[in-house]
């Protein structure tokens, strides 16, 4: 029990404190790739400090939904952080519902954030909300279906045990179902966390933006919380991708050494994945908005094929 | 008088719930009145499955009737309402064909009169007409199926069918299954027999809509359960596969129609189709597992279906009651004329939000629990050997996942456009909170959604016992302690109570963290940022149509939207626009490709037969003579 709570705290701290660094590193890397010096990887922490010192401006049109949403959003992501196998194969809250819980927790956050986008009554917020839920409605089912394809082959829906199983028998990964699921999951990760080619995290141009339009009305501490939540979502999706498809380095939480080893493995994997995402974001242009759902429908189809492949190739 | 009427219905509901609870707990009883009607007389039997549906009806009738006490025009249609409730209560108890069909038809007729409440409006008349036609087509199927079975078994009693099921010829069983399943699926609103549902539910008063959507269509599910798992014994695998595919289609298509619907009550009616689909996914998987001899998984599928049945009754009744309060306060069902109601009707808004989160299956509310169970029931199809069946299950998983995402999107629209931002019309600006009985009913249902969400460890064993009684096996699908529900041994576990506690604790983390790092606590109210415009009006808000537009474009092969844009310019100059009219309707593929051709065929057939009708009495006498001769020759 004590060990479980300690592990929960460690995991939340890794996700909560590491997420801004991941975002910062990604920005620095992208800047370097296009020949700019760019900000330091620690810049997001400085941004948070600045935002927290400012007053929050809240539109008088809004209701309690708008003010409660940043807190609800952060809460859902903190709970999600306990369901994902971050540094060990036994995430503390895995018993409470597993992969299905994970996806529906993300949906809970999206639900409230999209409501908050509508609450201020400006066209920007509504536009962002509408686009965000359109992306989420196609992306989140893909996560379930893709992970189910892995789960079927590992014969468990426990995320930690899936990692354990594939870590023990790496040849299982050489299978069409596995590759299709990876492709589907990768596209969804980009879409869900608002990266190129789906959404551009660096712009406030109204014709192209999705997530940034929805949170336009937030300021001060509320904005800090929303940005923190976005960073955690990116961190969790990348962790999930890294640990599910590159399942090495994670063990049972037998002691501090195991946790430390898991952390080192995670850092390495995330570093590689960050480079991959940065290169990808530098290389591709943003898709036209109405091509995005086609991409997502494509990724849903890939995940569905992956699930079918499990039975057809068994 | 109104008080007396609804008060007695409330007492009736409590009594029904009590009797149903007794049945669920294992109590049995039979009431026989053979002298009352021919063909076996009236026979009522209480068993666990019937008891569960009876209890569900009773528990839904109580809040709906309390709501009706505070509903402004609740004093019309009291008699039809009473007949409706009473006949619904008889359906799950009926133990022979005669009793069942009488109760079934009374239920349909009473609800027909409730749908036809507004006899001046063309819309209402059309809704009632389509409802009457569809429900009687369904009744014809049921009658044919039941007579077929009754003649073959030699008894109108359901208990005799159950005993004789395994000895029946396969073709008879299949024919009976198809006829009965079609009849029940029509009442449940399964795609493509759903056309009456989005017309009839909105036309009825809201407490009746809540009952029609919450429990009446569930009696279709009750019938499907009896047909696929009880009366006809263990059927061939294609029964289960057909139910699963129908469920997959209904869930996705139902939510797709709801997404582009901007009449609040019609939107909810389309969501009923979606949820019926989810229930069918559970029933279909139960039937398929049972054929394969996997009793524990069949139990799990049935538990998921029963749980979702009860959950849907709770949140759909809540949402319909909330919608009724909104419609009454604003005088319109059109979401484009609403907005800002969260400030004018805070109680209704809070209840509607809980209902929205529950129907979108967001944790830790009740919709999440039953969808979780359905996912697990579908997911364990790897224990089946047949690849064809595996692929059918895969279809079910994919459609359930897609439905979850789309339902979330749809309820962002339903709640956001209706309750948030600025009011889009004067009626919405002048809206008022619902009366105390209406609020009480909504609060009770919202509490039920939360309780069913947090207490699966207490509720699932009850459904497990009912499911075990239906499948005649030992209850063994689930286990666990007060905190955690375990499914299929160690395969998976769920603890919504733990989720709720951790969520609540995590909610405090950002509050504490902000305090700890010394964040500024100042807040300033100001107007919404608007690129330098002077004043913000409701016309600048996003509309429901615009909100749904991305979905319209993604699924345009399904919606087949048409566009019409009329612009009237000022006669002097084209730079001044006087009026813009924009229409972007969608077309129903079921109307165009199924019902329209069928109706055309019917008309053509009627016209062809009409040639016989000359109006001359001599000719008619000749017909009679020819018919008589033919019969004599044939006999």
C-alpha cells in the first residue's frame, strides 16, 4: 500500500515535472533544425512562472464551467498518469479500468475543454471546440482499437502486462497487426496532442488552428494549467507509444533501482521519439483542415485492419 | 385531480418496483384468470428477468410522474398516461400469447394517443401516423411469429415453448426467430426500423418522452432477450451474429444522425437508437458465446446488456426531462434559438450536464461502467474458434469505440449550444428555472446516474443473478470485493469508486500547487476578446450547424448533404445584401433507399389490385362464386 502510494507520487511527479521539459526540448530541436537558435528547453517553466504571476481575465459571458475546466482538465491528466506504465510495468491505478479508462479519461478532459471553448461565446472558441471534438471523436477510438490489437496478441488488456509480454518475447512484434497498430497509434498521437500535420502548436492563425483557438480565452493561472495539461497529454501519449512498441527497460516495481532504470529507459526512448517528431514536424506542412479527418479516418481504418489481422494471420 | 392522478401513478410505480424487486431477488408467482379472455386466458408470471424490467419501469415511472406534477400542461392525457404505465407493467409479466399481445397493443395505443396530444399540428399528426403504422407492422410480425410457435408447440404458454424449443424443426425456429425479432426490433428502434422513433418521441410531452425512450423501447429489448436467449432455446450462431451486426449499425448510425440534429428532443431520440445498438452488442455477444458453450462470457455479455439497459433508462429519462424543462422555458425545441441557459436555469443545467457526461460514457458515471463491460464482453472473442465470428466481434468493437467518441462530440454540442454562452433569442434570454417537482425528478435521476456509476460492485451481482437465471447457469462471470469489480477471473478489473476518489484528490492538486508556488489569485471580469469589435452579440457565437459541420463533411457519403444559398441584393447596388438564406439539409438513406421504394411498391400494388374494384354488385357476386369454387376444388 505504502509502496503503491510512493510509486503513484513518483509517477505523477515524473509526468507533471517532465512534461514541460519535453515540450521545451521539442521546440528547441525544431528551431535548431530550421537553423534558428531557439529558446532554451527550460523555457516552458519560465513561461509558467510568468503566467502564474499575472492576473486571470475571465469573460463575463462565461459560467462556472469555464472556471472549473482548467482544474478538471489537470485532474483527469493526473489520474491518467497513474494508468499509463511510465517507469514500471505495474502502474498504480491499473486495477481501476485499464486502457478503456485511459481513453475515456482523455475524453473527459476534451469534453470539458470543448465546453469551455463554447462558453465565452466568441466564434473562435466555438470553432476550436468543434474542430477539437471532431479530431478527438475520430482519434480516441483509434487508440482503443489499436491497443486492443496489441492486447489480443498479448492475451491481456492490462497495459503493463502488454509491455511485459512484448518485452519478454520481442519476435511477437514482427507481425502485420503490430505494424498497422503502430502506424495508427503514431498518427493519433500527432492528432491528439495537436502536432503537425494536424494542428500547428506554434500559431494563432484563426484559419488553421484547432486547440489554440479553443483555449484562446484563457489567461493567467488558468492558461498555465491548460498549457500544463497539454504538455502532460503529449508526454503521456509519447510515453504510451514508446513503452508499448519499444517495451524494454521496464520491470516490476521491486525497489528504487527498478524505478530508476525505468526512468532512464524512458528518457532514452522519449529522446529518440522527440527527435523523430521534431524531424517530422520540420519536414511536413500542415494539412488543410478538412483533409485532417481523412487522415484520422485512415488511421482508424489502419487500427481496424490491425485488429482484423490478428484473427486472419493467427 | 391532476395531483390525485399522478399521485396514484407514483404509488403504482412504487408498487411495481417493489414487486419487480421481489422477482429479481428470486421470488416467483403466477396469476391465472382463464375465464377472462379466450385462448388460454390471462396468465401472469413473475421471474427474475421480468422482475428486473418491471422494477425498471416502476423506478422510471416515479420521477416521470413527479415531474408531470410540476409540468404546466400535465393535466392533458392523464387517462392515456395511466393506461400506458399499467400496460407497460403487464408486458414483462405476461406468460402467454394472449396476455402479452393485449398488454403490448394497449401500450402501443396509449402511447399513440400521447404522441397525438397536439391534434392541431401537422407534425404531431404525421408523427403519430408513422408511429401507428410502424408499431402495427411490428405487431403483425409478433402475431405471426407467436401463432406459428403456438401452433407448432400446441400451446400459447411461453413456459411450454421453452420446454419444447430444442425439439422444434430448425426452419420453424428460424422463421419464428426472424418474425419475433423483427417485431421486437421495431419497438426497440433498431436500424433500419427506427424511423418512427425520432418523430414520435419529440411529439409527446416530455415526461412521456422520458418513459417512451427510457423504458418503452426497452420492452423491445426485453422481447429480444426472450426470443434470442429464452423462449427458443440455444439457437444457431447466425442469430447472435445478426443481433451483433444490427447493434453495430444502430449504434454508429444513431449517433451520426444525432450529430446533425438540432432539435433537442429529436437529438435525444436518435441517441436512444445508438444506445439500443450498444445493448444489442451485449445481447449478440451473449448469444454467440452461449452457442460456443462459453457460459461465463455469455453471462458477461448479458450483464453488460442489462446494465446498459438500466443505465440508459436513468440518463435518457434525465435528459428528456431536462430537455422538457428547457423547451418549456424557451418555447422552442430548436437549439439554435437557445444559449446562456446555465445562468437562468442552473439546476436544470447541472442535471443535464450529469446526464450528458453519463451518456457520453465519461468516467466515473454509469454509462462508462456498462460500456466498459460491453467492451470486455466483445473483447474476449479470442476464445472463439471461428474466424468469421471473430470478425463480427471486431466490427462490434470498432463501432462501439467510434460511437463513444461521436457521442462525446454530440453532447458537447447539445450542452454547449443549449446552455452556455449568450442567449440566441429573446425567449432564451427570458427563460426561467423549472418548477420544484420537475427539479426534484431531475435531481433524483442524476443521483441514480452517479450511484449506478460508483456502485458496480453492488449492482453487478444482481444483474449476474438475473442473467444466470435467463441462461440457466451458475453466476460466475464477475467477482471482486466492495471496491474492485473483477471480470473473467483475473482478466480485467474496474473500480469507479477508486477513480472517483483519485479524481477528487487530483482536483485538489492544482488548487494546492497554485497556492504553494504563490500564483496570483487576482481575477478580473472583462468582455470576451473579439478582434477589436465594439459589442458582443449572440450572432457572433458559433451555431449548432457550424459545430456539426466537420462531421457533415467527414461523413458526407452517409449524410449526402445538399446546399442551397439564396442571396437577395439591394436593387441599387450589389454591394448591399438585403437577405441571405442558407440551407444545408441532409438526406436519410433509409427514407430514400428503403421506405420510399417500399411505399411506391405498395401504392403500385394497390393501384393494380384496384382494377378489380368496379363498383358493380354483380361482378362482386361473381368473385364470391369463383372464390368458393376455387376453395372447393383445392380442398
